[in-house]
C-alpha cells in the first residue's frame, strides 16, 4: 500500500495510490497519515477497503509530506561503506545519530529554499523509516515489527553552516525545506527486500548519486533497535538512514546547489521526488 497526503500546505488530506497510479481520497476513513497512524489496526481496516470505491482525485494536486505531525526526524550519518570510503572516513563502530528539526519537513516536490548566508547547499538521497509502533529498548529481532513503512528523504544540508560555524551539525541540517518526505509511505510488504534498493539523485539531469542499500553499514533492524536505546520511538517518527556516494561536498571540486537548479531523486519501489532550488 502506498499512502500519501495531498492538497495545499497545511490543509493536506489523506490518500492512497491505486494500482493504476491514481490518487484515491481516504478522508472518509482516516483523519491523516500521521503520528498514531497507520497503526496495525488502521492498516487492517485500510486493506479491507475496496479501493475502486474510493473517490478519485482529479488532476495533479500538490503532494504534502507523506507523514504528518512527525514527533522526531532522526538522521543516521556515514552509514554507507562506499560513502565512507569516498570521504576517507573510518567505518563507524556504532550508528552516528543526529536530529533534524521537524520544521524542516516539506512535500516531496516543494521548493528547497537557500537559507540566508548559505553558500554550500548540498543534497543527500536517503531511505526513510517510518515508525508505526512505538517502543524503547526494542530488540533487534523485533525491530521490523515497529516499522509502518518506508519513504524517500532528501537530507538537504548547508555544509558551511554544518562544518564552518562551530558547535553541532544540527544547524546545517534543520533549516526550513531541508527535509522533503515522500511522495508516499510504502508499506513493507510492497517494498520487499529493503536491504537491496537502488537510490539515485540528479541535479539538472546530471546523475551524481547512484547507489544501493546493499552497502549500508547498519541495516534497518539494527538502526531501529539502536536508536530506541537512547530515546523512545513513537508512531510517526521518521529515521533517515544515511546516503550513498555522490553528494556535492564529495565532488572534486565540490559542487553546491544554486537558485534554479532542479533535483530529481528516487528509490526503487518508493517513487521519486523533484525539487527546485530557490533564493530566500
């Protein structure tokens, strides 16, 4: 099942994508795709629906973030073997955790706004984990039971804020529009082997990133279990799991985003995003 949210910013409605790629309105059945949903009971109810009877949404509405009211947006850094080699960093012995501000979350095709004073805006295509069942100290063998589904995240980053302004990395990760989510939340049964998904990202038609979750250092179950040992996870939390090689900082010489650039990115079975970079 592919769950989504559509409509004007702040007024999105819940929907799903049918087997012909058309949006169906779920407003009569759930309030939103958000914290607390889709839990197991909600998913059972949605699976029982006759999709063909749901109202069709005409045209091509804006897509909002596929999860609303995200309590935490947790990022895992340096989690691909080939990316660690690319940037000449040692392989982490444990997952590296940082937090992106939830105010950074935006729709999958919304504009990315360059913050004031930023000169080094960068991209990172990432697999996002959406938590469906909360917990703390989750055992790794049970971790996948806590996953509602997966989505694409573009972990947009201001490298100069992150690396040249002192303190933690958070200031370069949490600016408004730096967390596009979607286009949809895809349930695990439709994703299949999450450890073998292709990820890619292009800027103005040039492909910079082309990797696979096969090279992740820490897999989904390990990440969910590990993070839950430091903070409780709640339904609707999103964990973004690191990026493969090819971000702008790693180019020789580095390449950074400018106004008018268009990013297009995708992950197998999770769809695509498209963002235009704009001035503040």
